[in-house]
C-alpha cells in the first residue's frame, strides 16, 4: 500500500488499521471462545452420535453466509458499517440496526464476562466473589481495547500461536476413545442431524464482526473473501473434530451428564509429567475468551464512534465499562448464565445471518434497478 493511502486511512480511522491476515485471525479468535466448552453436550442432545455431522453442516452453511457477507461489504470499500447499511436500507433503518448492534455487542460482552468469571471462580478462585473477578475482567478488557483495533489485532496474533497447542489437546485422549459410540454414522436420521445445526450455530457466533472491521483492512486487494471463508472452514474442522472425539470418549448418553465436556475430556487422561492438565487447558482457554470479550467490546466501541462521529474509541471503552459490569452481575448462578447465553444466541441469528442476507439481496435489487435505468 502506498504511503498516501496509509495517511488517508489513518485520517479516517483514528485507531489505525489491520492487515488482511489479522482480520482472519480475528475471525478465528472471536469464534473459538465460550462455545467450545459445552458444544458437544448441547448438539448431542439433539443429534446423538451424529452431532459432529451437524457441526460440519452448520460450518459449511456459515461459510456460505461469510462469502455473501464479504462480497456485499466489499462493494463499499470506503464506507463503514453505519454508512453502507444506511446506503442500502435507508438512514432510519441503518441507525436503528446500528444501535441494535451496539446493544447486542454490549449484552454479549457482559454475558461472556460473567461466563469466564464463573469458570475462573470454579477452577481457580472458589472463595473470591464473582463481582471481584468480573471487575478484574472488565478492567482487563478496557486495557486491551482502549488503544484501538490495531493493538487488539496484534494481541490476537499472539493468541493465535497459543491456539495451536490448544487445538492439539483434542487428540490427547485418542487411546481412550471408543468409536462404537459414533456408530451407526447417520443413524440419528437426517431430521435430527439438521435439527442439531441450530444449537451448533451459536458456537460460531461472532463472525459478524467482519462487517465492522472490514473498512479497517489496509490492503483490500488481497483475496479477503477467499481467506475469510477458509478461516470459517478451519474453525468448522476444529469444532467438528472436537465434538467427534468428545462423543467417542463419553458417548451420546454420558455426555449429557457432563457440564463442560471440553474440560472433562482433558481430565480423562493421565499425563506423565503434568498433573491435572485440565488446569492448563483452562488457562489457555481463559486467554482465548479474553480475546473474544475484547473483540465484542471493541465492536460496540467502533459502532458508537461511527454514530457520534468521534475520533477515538477509547472514550467509549471507559463509558461502557459500568454497563457491561452491571450486565455480568445479572445472572444469579451458572444456570442463569446459560439461559442468558441462549438469549444472546438468538440475537446472533439476526446479526450474523439475517442481516448479511438482507444486505446482499438489497444490493442485488439496487444493482438490477441501476442496470435497467
């Protein structure tokens, strides 16, 4: 990219820019978060031994949505989310959707903060009050986001290297697996397999962030659509393989009695040098979820910046902190946290599936009308 182009980008987006590779890493980081912990149990309750097939089908479907999303927003390279939504759907609708997106991102951030606080409290700090852990998590989130998207993207690059051993832990219980639990493949029936796609959809939530960060990508001449879809497929393979191994270890019935199969799966194996490997898994997972929290929080900050036309997102990083902290304290127990997560998951369907399709078809209709004229 030419020097002049960099100056224009920094002039428009005061918090800097991200590279195409960083945008792909952001996609992976925001999806591999809280969803991985209970994914196997939730989907197996519907699809039984074929839960891994449901996850793969869902991943392919979401990859198509991602392709549609990037194709549409690539037609508006110089516009941010608010601007191109207003252009396609009218100004009142654009502002309404943007404000709704802000509320969704704030709610998602508060919910994930509470979820990670519950996990840290259970595994590391059982005596420490939840509000203390939540407050520390909120402060950490502010620190991660106050310098803008560029710094946060660099943090995610570091996290990407941590995800490699995180992913390899999927294979640790290979010798303990009983592949009889997976058979017969397809035995649950097409109806149940497709029904399992819905709960698995929530685990992929967060990829809609591409609609927000796309204007910040420095070199849009790169095949962003291609590699964004490949990022989705990579997460799909990781999720599908994880669910496959979890069911092969626990079975479709036993896994229903395991609250967090991902953690119990690691704890099922005795390591020669390390005792309680699930603790190390939880440490890796905590960093990953912090990345998810920060990206969701940054989404709200960027959208507020576009609505109020402010130069810096750091202002909103501080303003929104009491709100997300208060939201994190709403659930009274783990069951309430799970129910709150389900409500956020339903909102995900609109912003990550319905909205991209709406923008896509609106763009096609407008283009067709322009050609006729």
